[in-house]
C-alpha cells in the first residue's frame, strides 16, 4: 500500500463462506486496504460493475458458479482483463 495520502487500494474478496469472508476482510482492513466483499460470482460481477478494485481474491469452490468460471468471465471482459486475481481455497486436495 502507498504511504502517501492517496485512497487505499481496494480488494474484492469473493467467498461463499461468510466466516472466511469476514476473517480475510478484517485482516485486510487492519492492514489499511479497502475491502469489497461478495458472497457469489453474481454478486462479484455487480460489485465489479460499480467499482473496479486493484486486486481480486477469489474462492475456487463456490456453488452455482465456481471461482474458475468467475475468473474466465472476468478475463474475457476488456474492462477487467488486466485485473490481478489470486485464488483462495480451503480445500485440502490438489
């Protein structure tokens, strides 16, 4: 994060598990980032349409639309194709 007087970087955190979303959001907020939470792929796209974040943290395993599908659709859109995405997963298998 920049130490200047600029607005904090924003991170869109997408996870269908609210406890995970809250934990990650709290940690990032304490580090000075602005967190935009979303609990589904559909909600993530609504958040993206309203405001483009600096980074997306995306859960891999979600119902209805997997994180991989959300990523494919984000990268297919020229507005967001260059956004960095980091996948998160609580799964213990490869």
